[in-house]
């Protein structure tokens, strides 16, 4: 699904009406019908609709009309200078007048009356501002938003919670706190940033009849990953395939006290479907891990010639889980980079050890995927964790452009980007927040790269599958561990590709 900005909304508006002749009022009526699907009129029998003067307000007036037709007790409040109604908002406003609907201008004088209505209604619909919000909210608008937040039993926001920037998710002075946001055509970029979480409630996105060609003309190469994407990106297994068809991957991982990370990363690659997996690790933990890994091979760093051959033969290599943030890890990365140009997936200590040596990534002839959590990205970029988390998409894009690597920024709504094409992952939940999860993701992504999936897509698909499994398991379990994910991998991938 395309991620949308306010600019895209107005470009698409213009293209729909100027290039192909769909009048704005038709788009608005489509939006109104789409929104009606998500308003629970079985429970919400009395509803206040609060409208601004722009097209978001126009949607609100249209929704009010359809609610009246359904027999709902509707009170409509228009906020702002009625002479400044947008063309389509005025059409819907005039229809309501002609229908003798209960419509009032909401100003300082009747603010108390409005508050009383808000508190006595089953729900309020916020149609004050959508993608057209331009500046901080003040005056009567501020008071109305305060009143809705204080009095409304349940709040629907149309397109955006009024007060949130649709591009950045920042609060422009004050914002509606919605229980449900009904957004149109795109998942708005601002709703992805963490700052929107307190305000947006449940988010639904409805199509309103924008032709595909027009959407494709104006998007910014930012998408939310969908199940259908995964099934395009992962190679199907064919009848005469053999283990050579599914890639040889190598996992450099583990050290004393961190044998679990090595096991998890290697076993995740096995269960994702790699043809052959080899774990390369410290001699002192090799035996312990070998006992757990039945399918993967193991090798110790001491077997120099064998390690060199394994590197040269690998289709994709993971480096980092549990290796320790030290010069040894860096020298392993150096050694690998000198001997191959296969895709490298670098996680955890691998990332930390590279933070002073970013030039290595730039000079590497193959692709590099870095999978930092915000703390690791902070070490890599020098930005604070809170700066990173308040602008996740742009920070990840910038890091990708400066390092030359694909960046997978972990956490809720993981961002995957090469600096130009960006995917935001919709799956996963906080039941996954426990040790070993990142190692598991590294194994999945490396395995997909080894099978021939293009690295950016492998990273996006890996994050999707990882979170998809956690979403299923967390319905029954309080916490989801990496070993739960590993066991479910073959079933989940089959399900997703079906
Ligand atoms: N193709 C589309 O994109 C469609 C868009 N529609 C709706 O149209 C909305 C966008 O409409 P508009 O571009 O008219 O914008 P809005 O309705 O979001 O707001 C614009 C109006 O608010 C004023 N304004 C902005 N910031 C303000 C502030 N802080 N204080 C006071 N006034 C402020 C502007 O001067 C303008 O009058 C979307 O969010 C969506 O709800 C729908 O009608 C369907 C079609
Ligand atoms: N609240 C959450 N919502 C969605 N995904 C999460 C959440 N918390 C953690 N995850 C996912 O779990 C994984 C944790 O990885 P990481 O922090 O590297 O853990 P570890 O270092 O223990 O392996 C990441 O893929 C991350 O996106
Ligand atoms: K709104």
C-alpha cells in the first residue's frame, strides 16, 4: 500500500479532476460512502459531526447527510468563516440546509451548548482538518478540539485526527484523540510515526476511486509491505529443484556466553528454506551449538582454509549476532569483504563494530543490509534514540544514503529502505520484545537473500514474515520467543505464498 503525503493528496486531486475529469464532488461522495462503512450506527445512535471549511469538512457534511438518511440523531457543527467554505464543502453544506438538518455555526457563543451535545451523544465525528492542515491550531479550533477530547464518548477522525500533520505525525498545537481514524486512499505518512500513536486509535484506509495510473504517477516510493508483495518476491519451489537451487548461506555468529544467538540465526536460515547453512563460530562454543543444529553444518574460525572456501561459496552471509563488539568482529567482516561480493546481512555487534568504519560498506562491491535497532542506529549515526524514533522514515533513509547500505530500522513498524525505495512493516507486536528475536530476523533475511530474493525485498519480506508469525502466536501466548518463530517459519511462509 502506498504511503501518502499532503502533497500527493493535492496532486492526485488535480490529476483526477483535470486529467481524467472525475469531479472533486464525486471523489468526496466516494470518501463519504467509504467512511460510512466504518461508522458503527448499530451502537452510535446519536452523533455530532464537527466540520471545518475545507474538503475535510465537506466529507463531514456528506457523512452527516448519510447518517440522517439512516435515521441517526445527527447534530452538525460548522467551525470557521462560512463564506470560506471550499466549493465541494459548500455543496454538501447547502444540501444539509435544504434538508432542514440541525446545523449550527460553532463559535465562542455556543461553545457551551456544543460541549453539552458532545457529552450527550454516543459519538463525535471530527471533520475539521485533514491533509490541508497548514499551521498551528489556535482560537476557536483549539477550544473545539479540547471540548471534543474532553466530552466525546467515542471519536471518529476523518482522514486524519485534526491537529496531526499528515506528513510528520507531529501535533500542530493540539490534536483530536481519535478512537478510529478513517483515512482515504493512502496510509498517511504521519500515521506511521510514533508521535501519532496517542491520537489515531484504530486506523482504516479506504479506496475512494483514484485510478491506479494516477496513484503510480505521484507516489514517493514509500510503501507499507503487503502479503501480496511477499508472494511476488519469494521464489516458488519447482518440481526438479535441488538443494543447490535454494542457496548456500553462512552465519558468522556467537562467542562464549552467546551460543544462543549463533544457534538462533543459523536455525532460522534452515527453517526459512536455505539449501545449505553453515555456522562459523568460536571453537569453544562449536560443540554446544552443533549438538542443537541437526541440519546446519558448523565450522570454527581456526579452520582457516575451510572458512575461506565457505565464504567464497556463499550466496549470502550473516555477520554479527553474539560475536562481541570488538576488533575481532571487525576483522572477520574485513576478511569476508575481501573474499566475496555476496550480500552481507550485518546485525548487532557487526553493526557496532562498523560504526567507526563506515567506509568499508561504501567500498564493498556487493550489497550490505544493516539491521539496527534504534540504539544501534544511534551509535552508527550519532543521533539520539529519541530523534531517531521521532522521525523514523527520514532517519532510516538518510542512514541508507550515507552508508550505502540497506537499512532495516527495527521496532514497531520496522522501516526498510535503500534510501530511495522504502517499506514500512505492518506486522509484529510487543510480545516479540525479548532477546534473540533480532538474531532470528537476521537468519530469515540471509536465507531469503541466498535464495535469490533481491536484498531490499528480502529485508522487507523477512520483517513481514517474522512479525506475521509473532502476530499469530501472540493471540495465544503472552510472549513470543525466537524458538516459537523458528518452529512456525515453514508453515507461515507456505501460508503467505498461498
Ligand atoms: N482526492 C482527495 O484527496 C480527496 C480529499 N478529501 C478530503 O479533503 C481533505 C483535504 O481537504 P483540503 O485540502 O480542503 O484541506 P482541509 O479540509 O484539511 O483543511 C483546509 C482548510 O483549513 C484551513 N486551515 C489549515 N490549517 C489551519 C489552521 N491551523 N487553523 C485554521 N484553519 C486552517 C485552510 O486554510 C483551509 O481552508 C482530505 O483530508 C480529505 O478529508 C475527500 O473529500 C475526498 C477526495
Ligand atoms: N513492539 C514491537 N512491535 C513490533 N515488533 C517488535 C516490537 N518489539 C520488538 N520487535 C521486533 O523484534 C525484534 C527485536 O530485535 P532486537 O532488538 O535486535 O532483539 P535482540 O537483540 O534481542 O535479538 C525486531 O525485529 C523488532 O522489530
Ligand atoms: K479530521
